[in-house]
C-alpha cells in the first residue's frame, strides 16, 4: 500500500483490488470463524495486523478494520443462514461492508437514533438516514441500527441491508480532510423493505450488538493510529539524520534527540495499552469495555501528537504533499472523533470507575 498511499489520497481512489489481495492473506475476516471463511485469529493478532498495515496506508487500513467489524457482527449475531450467505464473500472481500449507526441528529447520543423499521408481514420497512458512513455507496452490505421499538437503546434492532434493495440510496460523496482512500456518504432509506430474517440477534438487541462491535472497533482504530505514529517516527528520524542546519545534521541537536526519544516512548506506551485492551476483550474480562475506551482515548490522542511532532521536525517540508508525514497527520485526526469521540471515552471510563465505588 505504501507506494500508492499518496495517489489514493490525492485522487480519492477506493483501492478494491489491493484490499482483495489483503483478503487473500486472511485480512478480510481476521476474527471471523474459519467455517465461514474467516481467519479465526485473536483480537491481539488483529491489533498487530492493523498496526502493520497502517504504516502503509492508514486510511485504507481503517476501512478494512470497519469491514472486519461488520463481518464479525454478522458471524457472531447472525443466524447460520445469514452467516453462510454473507461471511464468505466478506472474508474474501468480493463484497464490502459498511457500519451504519451515526445519524445527522445522533452522533455521540447514538441511542437517540430515529431511523425507523416498521414490521410489515415478514419484512421491516426502513425510513431514515445515516451520516458519515465509511464506504457508503461503494460497498455491498450495510449493517444498520434502526428503531423497531420505543425510545432509548432497548428499542433498537440491527438488520443487514444489501445494496440494490429498493428504497436504499446514497448522498453525495463527502470532501474530507483525510481518509480519502475510502468514500463517505449518507445512507438513505425510503420505504426500504428488508426481510425479518436479515435481523442480527433478537429485536431490541441492536444497540448492544452495535456497542459490542465498537469495543473491537476502538482497539482496531487505535491500532491504525499506532501504525501511523510508528511510520511517522521513522520518517522524522530519517529526515533529521540528513537535513543540515547551522553546519550539522539536525540529529546532532539534543533537543530533537529528546523529542524523538519522547515520541518513541509514547508510541510504545500506547501500543502496550492497546495490546492489553485487545487481550482483555479476547478473554471477555469485566474490565474489557473500560480498557478498550482507555486504549482508544490514549492511543489516538498520543499518536496524533506524535505524527504532528514528526511533521514539525520536517519543517516546511512536512507541509508539502510530497512528504508522507502530512498524510498521516490528516488521516489519523479523525480517529479522535469516530468509533465514539474521545470525550465519550472519558464518560465511559468515569462511569465504570464510579459504578465500582
């Protein structure tokens, strides 16, 4: 991915064939069960994979992580019929998936979502819209949180909607600061009829399913931040080793040596927290949700700071699109916002602490 990262960003290319090559290596359904085409690996394995891939292209890896989350949700909560219908094609990336929770009026307050699903015979009829959907319009399978009951989280269910279903349409492609190798659009439902058999879990379980997906998603996106920071530390190191000012290379400056040391230390600290959270989620430990939130909060904040410092160490060159460091900065800024904002992460961590007391 690394040789194409800048081109995909500049021309807003969704690199389908490259992702299918990743799927041939088992990266289309990393923690999906093998009987439906997945790799059956652990959350820890997944974190390591996404960090490594993200050093090549953070934006593309971030989409792959969302796709994996959707495939896992279908594998874990879908009927055997749904698993067998969707998972093999998702794991091979013959088909791509999108996660549809956020709405124009419900971001952090996700439980207030308004997209309705009215039961009519053996179908749900969906009406409403979703915002900021990664892959929207270009993907084939939409995992949608919708309201089948009353207000609040217990009125939400989760259904799988296929592209081409009458009543499913898409908004304009958004123009974004980063994440340009994946399209982002609104997903719109107008009397969109979806078979009841496409529901994941039971009625009213949708919000719980969405949150379980996001626990893993938060580790995944934190891992993508690790890869961007890792790559940026190396870029900064290489730049200051050759750039000369005041008669010597910048690497002879103790101030910049100390900055580089701090960046490397914060990267390793972030990595250890992310890996610990991945292990806790894999083992279904009681502190897993809190640790996933801590890992997402800490790693995405620290890694953005590391990438930003790496750009600063490039001087004016860091602000040119010929230099990759600026793209890592643009691509990971949104990691502090999505999969639950870092403010929401603080809310979750504090709530868990106060509940323990």
